[in-house]
C-alpha cells in the first residue's frame, strides 16, 4: 500500500483496504503482480535504467543530507563516485545483526539509502570516501588522521 494511502485515510481508503482482502482483491493483486513481472521481463533495459536512475537520485539525496555539499568528512574528497555512507562509531556489523533479527534481512548495499530515508536519516552516519572508509575499517582510524598527528608531533 502506498504511503499516501496510509497517511490520508478516508472512506474510500478504508473500502479499498477491505476490498484488497477479498477474493477479487487478492486475484487482482496477483494479476497486477504478474503483469508487472512480465513487463519487467520484456523491458529489461528500460527497467534497469529506471532502477539505476532512481538509486543514483536516492544516493545523492542521502549523501547531501549527511554532508551538504557531499564530501568526505576526513580528506575532503568531493567526487560523488568515490563517496560512501559510514557508521560513525564503526558499529555497522552490530546494526546489521540487529536489523536482520527485526526485519529478517538487512537493507544494506543499494538499499541503505532507501532505508535511511524511510527512517528519517538517523544519527550515527557520515560521508566518507571509499579509501577513508576502508582504512577506518582496517585500522580503526583513517591514515589521514594519523598522518596529521605524525606531522604535528615531529
């Protein structure tokens, strides 16, 4: 059911909710699902192009929310191709386990921007470039920070 229908309840919406639970409603939903599946099968290129465009739009919206304009919080890289979302406290594995118990799956990978928006962009995330994100994962701290500290101490 669409978000609009959930937020704008009236007599028609109540009727529609009840109708979708009837035999006719269930059969209709099955027919529509089959038609959509068939359309996606027959229009693969168009479907994938739309999916990719929507994902890029959502990713940019997510990056812009956590860093406006989007740039790495560590090194300042601003090329969007190189940017990613990072868990500030490094607790991504804990979050994946928790969400897997709650939802039965983890909305990670390409689904993360959609999940963040659906949950009103929770705190605890930041924008890092892939290099800083990977280095933080491996060394618990980005080399840019240790390099700056080494320069200051010498």
